[in-house]
C-alpha cells in the first residue's frame, strides 16, 4: 500500500506554485504605481509567449499592456489577476496559457477548468471585458504533447462559442505546414518560443479579430 501511494503521488501533476512569481508581480505593481496604466487598453497575460511579444511594435496603433511572466501556468494568471489585470480595467484581455501546464503534466480537463475559473474571476470584476483565448501553440519541441494541447484548445473553443464575451483565435492550423507539423521558421532555435515570423503570424490574427469586432 505504501508503494502504491507513492506511485499515485508521482503520477499526480504538480500544481503551479504562484508564490514563485511574487517578484515579477511586484515589478508590475511598482510600475503601475509609478505610472498608472490607461484604462480600456488591450492587455496580454500568460506565459513566456505573451511576455516576449513586442506589443508596441506589433500594435503601434493601440494601447497595450503586457502582463506575461515566463514559465507560468494558467493557474498563475488566475491567481494574480486581481493584482495585475483587474486594476488595469482593460477593454480586452488576450490570454496565452496552458502550454506549460500540459508540459508539466496537467490534463486538458484541468487546463479547461482553470480557464473557466479565470473567466469567472475576471468577469465578476469586469463583466464588460472581452476575453480572447490565444490557443496553446503546436511547437517543434512539444509536438509529442500536441494531442493533449489540442484537446484543451477544442474544449475551450467550445466554451467561448457559448459566451459573446469570450473569443478564440484560430491560430494553430496556420502554424502547420503541408506535412501537418509546425513550420520551423515560426520558432527560434529552441523549437518552443516564437521567432519574429511567428509573432507576425499571431499579430495578424489579433489584428483581424480587432477589425472584425469593429465592423
């Protein structure tokens, strides 16, 4: 029984530890205190793919706020939303998370549940704010995990269809080549993070979404 218990513990996905991001969060809060962010902006939150996105270069015509902190999971964005997101009162939230979650052993069901909790928390404080899910990307490094990642994407996509304040960007199919696998030039050498071309592709989807909302 002792060995069975140990085995089950090893099989259980480790929960995120939000406390390890306290320095990153403190920096965001210090910046906000020194220079309060404008309300009604486009706020991007999530893991390193959000953090490394050059928003000023990609969206010079819009007011943007970057709240990405590398290596984080969706649970972390949920945990800190009341400190680094809600006070900003953004018009739109673009969320990129779930990538590290699946890589760290979480299931698609857990990622989906965390997304729903994130939505509930944000909309309780900001019911008029649109939340756009930037899907978990198919990457070279984590291609073996794509079935699980795509399962989470599809579950979240289904949820967004039932709520006019939730949205899903159809990015993943446009990142795949003729062979059905991620295109090499969309990534830097590590095969995980996006290259300039990769961010250009993502930005096109965001621009298209914003355009569609205005038309």
